[in-house]
C-alpha cells in the first residue's frame, strides 16, 4: 500500500471473504508499539470542561474529556485531544428569583493557545475557514478548531443546522488539523456521536487515496472507538438528507464513501449513532450497568454490545492535595495514583482525627471558593469546622431529582435542625429548560416560606469546576439520587468519595459498580419509599460524624470499594487494554 496509514496492509481485498483474513492480519500487529508522539491516541469531543485552558463545558462529558487528557499527561501516554474552542460561553446568575444566562467572550490567545494555520470545510456552497489552534503540554496536546462565529457549546437545538455545522467543522476540520500538524491517529476515540465526522473524514481519506473501499472501512473500524454516554437511541435527534447535502456530502471526496453514507438514511433521516456504530468496531459504555443496559441497535437491527469502561477522575484535579499526598505516603495509591496491591490494608491509617484534619482543610478551600460565589440571596457564605453540610451538586436535569429531598419539607427541616445543618445546592439549569427552571423556582419558594430552611438551604448559581471542587472537599455528605437506570456513570460522587465525604446515593451509574452495602444506599419500590430511606440515610450520616468508629468504618468502606473505580489511571489503562490487547 502506498498510503502512509496503510502500513498494515499488504494485499488489497477483492471480496468480502477477504475481510476475515485481513482482520487476522490486523490482529497480529502490536498496535501498542505504534503509539508515539507522531502517532498519538486521539480523543475527539464536542465538549471539554477545562476552564484553566479556557474551555468551559456543560457537564460530565466535558469533565471526563479533560480528566482523560490529564491522566494521559501524568502517565506519559502520547495523546491529542481535538475539540472546538467556543468563542463565547454562558454563565448563570440569579435575578428576581430566576436563573438567567449571561454570555461572555473568550479568547484562545489568553489561554496559551497558538494559531497553527487555517483549514477549510465546505458548507452550503461556501468555504468556511477554521482556525486551528494548539496548546502543547509534555506528551499531550489540545488541538482546537475555532472561528469567530463558531457559537457556543450546545447552542441551538440538537438536530439544527448550527449543531451540524459545529460537528462537521470539528470532524473534517479536526482531521485536516492533524494532517497539518503531521500527526496520524493510532486510535480515534469518539466521545459520543457528535464526533462521528472525524472517523468519516478518515474513511474518506483512506478511500480516496487508493485503498480499496472495504479495506478502508475495515481499517477505520478497527481503529475507532465509540464511547457511548446515553441510554436510549430513540432520544437522539436526527439530521435529514437535505442537511447532509449542504454540510456533509460536499466534504467527501470518495464517491464510494458518499454512496455508503447515503445508503444509511432511513426515510430521509439519519441518526449519528447508527453510522457511528457502523464505523467503529470498538464500542464502550461508561459504567458496568450502563454498558449492560444501553439499548442500541445497528442498522441490521442487532443489539449492540458495549464494553464497560467505567469513568474515572484525575485525582490531582479533584482531590485536596493534602489528601492525595496522604494516600500516596501511606501506600494507598502508587506514584501513578492507582490503588496499590494492598491498598485495602493500608486504609487502616485513616482515623477520625485524620478525617477531621482533612475536613478542616477542605472547609477552608470551600470558604475560599464561596468568597466570590454569592448564594441565591446574594449572601456570601462562610462555614466553620463545626457546621454540618449536605450538598447536592450536579446539573439540574429531571432524572437527577434535585427536588427529591424537598418533597417532605417538615421532615427535611427536622433532620437539618437537630444538627443545625446546612444544605447546599449547586447545578446549572440547561438554557431553555423551562421544566427544570420551574422546579428550581418552586424549590426555592418552598425554602423561602420556612424560617429555618431560609437560613440553611443555599443555592449557588453558575455551577462549575471550582464549585464542584470546593464542595467535594468542604462538605460532609453528598447526595446523589438519580432515578435508577438513567445515570450513565456520573463522576461528582467520585470526587466526594475520594475527598472523604459520606455518599448517599441510589444504586445507579458508576455507583452500581460497587455493592449496595458499600455506601449509604437509597432504594425502594417507589419514590415515597426511596424518599423515606433518603431521610434515614441523612440521619445516619449526621450520627456517624458523632461517632469516630462509625465514621472511620463508613469512609474506609467507601474507599475500599470505590478507589479502583474512581482512579482515572485505572480508566485509561482499561481503555488501552481494550484497544491494544497484548
Ligand atoms: C464533576 C462535574 C460534573 C459531573 O457531573 P455528574 O452529574 O456527576 O456527571 C459536571 N459538572 C461539573 C462542573 C463537574 O465538576
């Protein structure tokens, strides 16, 4: 083969039977050897949550992308993350009891990105010029695609022209950017289907450079991993043929690829998940439970299997530095922040005194964060070591049930009042989500009517990484109560467990990787049973902080079960093992 990417090919495929022979040939290769600086692990994501580098995301998908790159950096894996740089970002603040959006411009130059060059994508009979900007780290880099009118993350409806434009720009523009930088992807990990066009760009390149079309498909499939975060395919917005005529087909040079893609339309519509499944032979879900229950079918109607690779977090980003150092010095985590072989025995060093010492430090961090983050009344909060704090911090979406603990206001007040405890809520309402902004307003009204709750329940607007960090290390108990079956993984709770907070949770997402006895579980046959159990768990959590033995026992038990789950290093290792089996 003459193509640079075709180094694994030695005979062109004449017919479909040859595909098997070809597969075997590819399987015999040690792909691991081909990861290098010039041939990095490439990670494609429409959302990155990395404010330090100027890119603000919307939630867990973006946090995961940022953490994956950081873990790759810490473990020396050559890694390129390709994402848009959105020239504007949304913030939220409270006005007259309502959450309102505010838009702020962002400049990549302010965050250490350098302009490399421009690339073009075709859209609507025009050439769109995209800037390729790059920021290099030791062994990783962020390659971003941008232009002044790129718009904001998730602006417009899913399925809209603008979303399609953004996705096409990332895929085709990002692939051209790799070429520009002299990089060839060892693997393409697609963080959800919005990045499908990157794999399509690769297929097109291989096919138009003379590779037999079937070879090109097989090659692309072998080297593409589709990571799914969603449970139901039916919920996905689709695009129509006419949109593809304007934004996608003009960017394809291979007639065979164009034909292949055109054949994938059903009644003039296409779901990106169905074509992503076609183009990616490797597929993963983000927790054990999610990989099992995600309900996806390929075009032939067969159920799609997902390999479970549970999300992890970058410990250095999310855990109080003193706690990370303590884990390392005590032999609980190794130098790569992965649990050691005998970490379970080592957990014995965690005493109630140690926990109080870390809570004290964590509380100072939280107070520091809160200094610039007034609550919904406009008050600046500050907490002493003796204050007891429950928190609920996550996007305000229906299935996460932020309002659940407020269903029985009397009982909530009684629980909080006995310990003079506070309840902090933080989470963004998705722009335009009238249902959830209504629920938030109602919740705050309920709180307003009660003399005790008014002083002890606080909503902090504009939830972001900083708040997530402050609350993870500074509160006492985290509440996570998604409707069972709807959370793909969730990573907020991981930040809590690692920072020695008690976790009250339903058995869902990544939490269900552990046993039901490893944290303060909430379950029941209906919502009122769940609610009752939630209140019981809140009482238990308060009691545990007054009993050294219980506190040590519960926190150690959480770590025993979940340290391997939440380790980002474990996650990256799982991906590498899946992608490059030895
Ligand atoms: C950790 C984090 C998330 C992840 O939220 P989950 O609901 O647990 O998936 C979302 N947003 C921010 C700002 C975070 O820091």
